C-alpha cells in the first residue's frame, strides 16, 4: 500500500493518523532502517507492548495503529 493510499483509506474509515515527533512521524510507528519493511507498528495495552507488524511505509503502519 502506498503512502497516499493509506491516507485515503484512513479518511474513508474516519480514522486519524496521529502525528508524533519521532523519526517515523507517527504515534506508535518506529523506523527500523535496513529492513525490507522498515516501519514497525506497536501499541501499549494493559501494560504490555503489542507488536502489530512491519510495514513498507510509515503511513501504512500508522493506519494499523489507528485501527
């Protein structure tokens, strides 16, 4: 999924991609250089970190976090 497609999908679903002051630019998204899918989506639930997966674009990872 391309960055623009992820933004459009978020808008269609009524979701907000939360901007953050980090290297990836989105809340819950972490950049891991050198990987095929360098953006990791992760949230904290019940005191534990929950890995939501790795993605090709930061926007795609942010969409997963928003969902």
